[in-house]
C-alpha cells in the first residue's frame, strides 16, 4: 500500500485501510487539513458480481442516490486516470461493529427502513451489508455508492436484515472473518 495517494495533483497521506469491497479499496487519508476517504478502484475478479466500468458506475450511482435522497458521503473529487474517488469521511462505528458489540440503536433500523421506502419506490436496491452503514451524530449514512435494479431476494427484508442482528448468518460471517485474519497473521 502506498503511503501517499495523489488525486488530480492533490496529495493525500494514507492513515489506514478502512476496507476492501467488490469494487475497490477505501483508505482513510488526510490532505493536512481534513480527513477524507480515498477509494482506489481495483480490477480483482469477483465470482458473484459482474462489473462494467467501475468508476463510471460509482459516479452514476452516487448521482442516483443523491437524487433519491439517500444520506451518503459527498463525492469530493474523481481522478479518472488513476481511478480514484475522494469522499467525505463519515466517522463512527459501522452497523456491523455495533451489532457485534450488541449496541445497535433502534434509530438505525428506523432510518434504513426510511431509506428502503425511498429506494423501493425507484425500484432500486443498495448493498445492505452492515459494514456499509455508519451512524454519525444520530444520522445513518450509507457509505457505499453501489446501487442496483430492485430484486426482491436482495432487498433489506429478505437479505440485509440477516446481518443487522446476531443471527446465525451474522455469527457465521464473523467466525469466517476471524479465521481469515488468524490465517493471515500466521
């Protein structure tokens, strides 16, 4: 991992890796004045998902979610050549971390259900996995920009909710991640 990421000739110092998704790596970074998220698009294969132009999809999905009224971080900059996006940094625990700690406030479910009403009306699903949501100052943010055509099997009620409490699916996922982490440490 580079310690410095340039985006349109602006330099960001990487603080830490926040996560890796289907489309890219997200880093907490700073320009010396503010902390931001720099997402580096990757082209690693994903067996369960088909991509076209990942960068264009991120830009398109961002605009679509903003139009619908979904609470998401602002897109601050895009470097098409380096395939990097700079986003507003939303500080706080993810829904995943709160579920794991057993402290998910009811407001998170209330707010995601409000998001669902807006999305379903437009026949759209987002990635409801709880690592994609952060509660900051009482407001739930969807910190990813991915959205797809609505399919009932992938809506919140049929898929996402399985990971928003300590369900067997959630516990199994945590155990699998712990095994991967332990294997990487050895």
